[in-house]
C-alpha cells in the first residue's frame, strides 16, 4: 500500500489510465465507453484486470496498477454515498477470494486479536516471508502487499526507532526508554540495548498479552521490562498517574503503530501524559499514517483495515495541544508516515 498523496481522478480518467496500462486489452473490456462508465463499471473493470494479472503470475504489477485508482474510486464512492455498494462489489468479486489467500490480507480481515494490524502482521512485513502452508498465489500476493508503500514505511519506522534507541543509549548514562504499544518490539533486535555494556532499562508496554510474552521471551537476557497494560489506563486520570509513577521517568518515549487507532481526545491525553513522563532533556516521538494515500482503498475494502490518518499540520496541532514546548515534524522517505518529535521544554541541544 502506498499512502502518498495522489490527485483524485474522475471515473473516466481512471478508466482511461487503466486502459493505457493494460497489457491485455481483453482484461479491461469496458474502456471503449469510458466516458459513460459508472462507478460500478469502473470498479469492476479495475478488479477484473487485477484478477487477470494475479492469475497470470503478475501480482506485483497487479497491485502497482490497482491501488492508486482503487483509492480514487473509493474516495468517489464515499463522497457520493456509494460506499456500502462499493464494499459489496469488492467482496463479491473473484479478486476478493484470490487475495484472501494472502496471509497478510486475510489476517487483517479476520482480526484474530480483535483488530487489524497486530504485531504478527508487523512481523509479516519485517520478515517478508509468508507462513508455511501459504498457496503459490497467496505467496505472490503476500509479496505485493507487504512490500508495497506501507510495508516499506513500516520497515523504515523500525530502522528509525532502532537509531533513536541507540542515540539514547550513547547520550545518557543510565538511559531509560519506553515503547508504548510495543508489539513485538522488533526494533530492539540489533540495538545497543542488546549489548553487554547497556546499563539502563527498556520498558515495553502493550495491551496484548501474547505480544508481551513474545518480547519477554526474545529479550529474557536483557534489561527489558514488559508491562501488559493499555494506553487508556496510562492516559486516564488518577489511575493513569499511578501507572506513570510506577513506570518512572524516561529519556526516550516513543509510540509507533498506535496513534493511527486513537481518536483525537485520547491521543491528546496520552501525549500529555507521555510528555510528563520524560526526564529533563528527554524527548518523545509519535508516528501516524497520513491521509491521501493510494493504498487506502485496498486496505479499507479488502482488508477491512481503517486507520485514523493525520496530516503534518494535524500532528503539530496535537503536539501543541498536549503541551509540547518544542515540536519537530518530519515525514518518512515514501511520505506515508508523519513523525512528531516532542519536548516538554525547549531543548538546549538537539
Ligand atoms: C501496529 S502494532 C505496532 C507494534 C510495534 N510498535 C511496531 O511498530 O511494530 C500495534 C500494537 O499496538 C497495540 N495496542 C493497540 N491498542 C492499544 C492500547 N489501547 N493500549 C496498548 N497497546 C495497544 C497492539 O496490541 C499492537 O501490539
């Protein structure tokens, strides 16, 4: 999925664009009458074409060509009150059964832990290997869905977090770091926290007991403390204050893959709490997927995976509303994720 901003073309423009890239003209049969195509006809033509390409062993090309126009059609459907109808067209189309062979798409839709985007799905992206038993078609689609724009951004996010951890380890004498909604905390792998000389503490907090177990097992020999708690508990009133006190103060606090699920009020309250948990000179980092992405259509229509998307401006507003004195906003290279780096007071040295 590529969440970079794309202009939203009309259905006519989409049909014409699809015709231009179609390798087999028969795969997009309705192009001749493009100007009179309905949203439904355009959607079906697009899905037919993607289906033919996947069946022809070209899953990567299929997804490259499918995702931007599907997102544009999805925007049009939502704007014109046809969202439910478009969901039905997609679910009834043969492409749907085909992509459900992809473990990544299937797990998002099935939600075995109650929500899409759990830590196992993140591992699919990090590892890039489909689980044993995946069909040949499923493996091809898996390659396309986990190695597209969103996958690249998730992989970049892990590298960035590992660099931040290393930076905190060398900057502070006994560094304390907190990952909020840690998942499997794969960014710890290969970080300086795993080095024998590390004299600080890393705290990983997550609501999911299975993810907590995985972190505890993977880092049994390291100073990594696992806290099985939800962020609502941490953000809320007196109880949140008590939990924050029990966790202590930190040089680095970050949260990746969480804010995309939080409504504004909770996001603000949690950010305020995290800022209060920093040691002097400490910083926090929060990440969020941005709106206008070309992968949104596939995610919402086939994976049943909807995120709370925030722009750079919205992240800045959130950071200031939570009381940050100094904010640095930046985007990842594929421009899918925005990062807000926050300080409770203006830092002397960045
Ligand atoms: C997309 S994963 C991200 C995991 C990890 N940070 C990463 O970047 O790979 C989201 C994680 O957030 C956790 N999570 C979701 N809602 C939460 C909440 N309310 N409190 C604590 N953890 C939460 C989930 O259990 C899951 O492990």
